[in-house]
C-alpha cells in the first residue's frame, strides 16, 4: 500500500509499476520517476485509472455527492484551529489528500519548527527554489543528526549552483547516525483525516499509508543522477571516487539505517549505487568494500530482482482496488469492499511495514497466508 507507498505495498499496482521501471529502465531522470510514481499511486487509488491531482480535484468539486466527505474534512480543520500543532498536522494531511500546496505552507506557518513539515516543504515541487533551500536548511538545523535532512539540503545547494557546498554537505552527512522521513507521524495525520471524512478505521489505515509521498527519496536520486553524475568523468580521480563512495553510503542508509524502508527506498538506493558504478572497468576494485566493480553490480542486480519478485505479493493482498473516497462511493460499496478483507491481518501487515520495512512485511504476509514466492533469478543471467 504504501508503496506507491509507493508507495507501502498494499494495493499495488503502484509498487509493481515502479519496480518494473527501475528493473527494466535502470537509471533515468527523477522527474520521469516522479511522474511514474504519481501515476502508479493514482492507478492504485482511482480504480486502476491514471489521473492527475488537478483531475481529481476537478472531479471531486463537480460531484455533488462527495461534498459530505469534503465538508467533514473542512470541519475537521476548523475544529483543530485552536491547537497549532494539531492544526498543522491536519493541514498536512489535507494537503497530501487534495494536492493543495497552499495547505502545506499554512501547516509550516502554524508549526514552523516541526521537522516533519519542513521535510515535506523541502521537496515540494510547487515551492520556489528559494523556499526549498531555506526550508531544507531549517530542517537540518532542527534535526541535525538526520542524514535525510543533510541529503535534502545538499540537493537544494546543488540546485542553486553551489556544487562544492553540496558535496561538502554530503561528506559531512557521513558523520550523522539517523535516517528519518517522519512517516509514522504522517500516517497518523492521514488516518485521522480519513476518519474525520467518514472512513472506517480500517479504510482510514489503508488510505493513510497509500497517500505517503515519495518526493524526498526522488530528490535524493535526482541529486546523484542530475547533479553529481555529469561530473564523474571530469573530476580528478580522487574526487570522483569520493562521489562514488558517497553513493554507496546513501544506498546503505536508505536500505539499512532506514528502520522501515519501503520498496521505493530500496529501489532508489540500488539505482543510486548502480549509477555510481557506471564508467568503471568491471575488473577493478570498486568503492564497495571487498568487491570488484563486476561483483558489486551483480549484488545490486540480484537485490533488485529479489525485491521485484517479492513485490509481486502486493497485488494479492487486495481482491480489487479501493473505491475512491472523493468520488463518493456509496457506504454499501465501501462496506462490501472492506468485508472481503481479513481486517486483522491487514492491520498487522501495515503495522509490520511501518516497523520493519515493506519487503519484510510482504515476506511476513506470505508466511501468514501460505503464499509462495519464486526464487530470484540468478544475477548472472
């Protein structure tokens, strides 16, 4: 679910779409990745169709029967206005559901020192370059031990043209020990929003993970593929090696220091690490300890294929797509959809994902249900 949590893998045409993209296409620019991930999320949530946020807002505003859910959300926002922290969380949730970046600006204004909100603002494409640079710098100030905060600031420095400052920031990030995307807080805010809109606790929980954003990890991938990669062939060998080594450390942080990585985190980490091996002779030692370039490529390819295999389980979790809330499915339709699920198992799956990561959760789900997974293809094939 969230894959598409992108994003968690619960419904997951979304995961499969992104898994395919990274498996078959390898490294491409992150704007295409973001487009595909957004389409995958829309496909997952909107009855298998691909529609933009603008289309969704247009449909929801023209559909008279959806005003109940929208009106409940508006009332929920008003109910939280007296508490700046709660109001900011409510605004964040509505921003993520409706795609209205002004809601995010209001959330940051209401709770300006909250790292969770600053992270979302640091990679909001509708914000100006100056806004993102200021917010990413503030994020690192408020959460100075978070490598993801350092990565986002490095990305914005590179976007602004300060390549040396960006590389220095990435170098300094290796001294940090945390990797946080504040997903638990965001899921809680989204669950509360969907409950306020009239969803059952289970459907709110499912939608809460499906609406998680992938923009932070896409920004990180963009940093390496767009800003750093062009310099690998022109930098002095020792400087180029440092950039390649930084790629390896990012892959490690996204997949292992990250306490509950999603499929998108793992694939992005692999894509960044794989990109750092381009242009190197296969028989030379790599910046991955104890491996030649060929051996490192083989390990990364094996991991990517294994994740692709496991991710196919996601499509078996739900019998059919969840009706779209803002298109006003009837209460009976939602009740029928929910009745097909093993609600306790789904809740445990989501909780397991948030605690241990998406791949481990899918393996756990397979163990609980007796589903089988084909072994990954050998990386050498």
